[in-house]
């Protein structure tokens, strides 16, 4: 697998970009332009975008071109996701998006230190690669994927590390939803500072 050096770059490997509805977490239901960067070395066994892992499989696209396409969508929010976007220096990407008047949101496992200027940071830790501790203080949202019962205790570990005003979400892993959603519902009722997050875009059959 190819990973790029974390230096400030004008172009990044782009797997896909599209205008849709944010299906998860705090901004669930909001129109958003997604920029899915290629490249990920986290290796989640249940990953549903494994085709994103190999950065070399995706064309390098200029950040100004990405911002221009996002602007044409007419939406105000851009969600940068992957893959694992923090593998790269995102300073030039966020500066191009900001210059275009767009809100910058990111979804990351926090595997590497965050770069760039962000209006919203969704931190979704993964058991397969320990997050860099620098993400804890900048996360606006903690979204933990629940795959089995032991993940609740693991979620609490991170909840104790993020800021007090960080929004807390528990989201069933898609293939385990039938088994774990009832557990999540009970957990949230007993621990109401958490909220349920569902991947509603999958119910709407949109990307
Ligand atoms: S961090 Fe995201 S893209 Fe990478 S393996 Fe995990 S789920 Fe897949």
C-alpha cells in the first residue's frame, strides 16, 4: 500500500466526491458535499470502503479543483473523509475550501495528528490503530462504532478523554445492526449523555 509523505500538498488522491445527505452523527440529515480521499492504513476488519485503502489506486486531484466542484454543488458543508484523511497534510485543502466560503468538516479515526482548519471534527476511533492523543482536545463529536458488547467500555475510555462539550454518539456497525442496536438503545437510555447515530443514508439508498 502506498502512503504519501505528510507534507503540504496541492493535490491529494481522490477516490470520489459527491453531493448527498450526511447520514451520521451530529449533522445527520444535512446536505453535504463529500470528498473521499484514497489511502488508509488503519485496517478495520469490517471496513465498508476497503477500495479506498490503496492511495495509488486513486488519481491525484488538485485541491482547488476539489473546492471548485464542491462550490458548484450549492451546498455549504464539505465533509472530508476516506480512507483516513489525516494521513495527509490537509492545510491547502482546507484553505481552498475556506476561500470558497465552505464549512470544513472531517471524519477521522485520529490515527495521525490533524492538520488544516476545521469547523467540525468528527473523531471516530478504531481499535485497529491507536489514535494520536492530539485529537482529543479538538474533537467536536465522538462517534464510536459498536460491533460487540465490549465496545461500550471502550467508548467510555474515549469519552473521558475528549472535551466536556464534545457530542457523544454510539453507532451500530452496519452488519451487526440487528444484534447491537437494542444494546445501544438500552445503553443510551441508561447513559443519556450519549446519543444513537444510525447510518440513515443507507436506509435512503443514497451514497
Ligand atoms: S479507518 Fe475507515 S477507511 Fe480505514 S479501515 Fe477503518 S473504516 Fe475503513
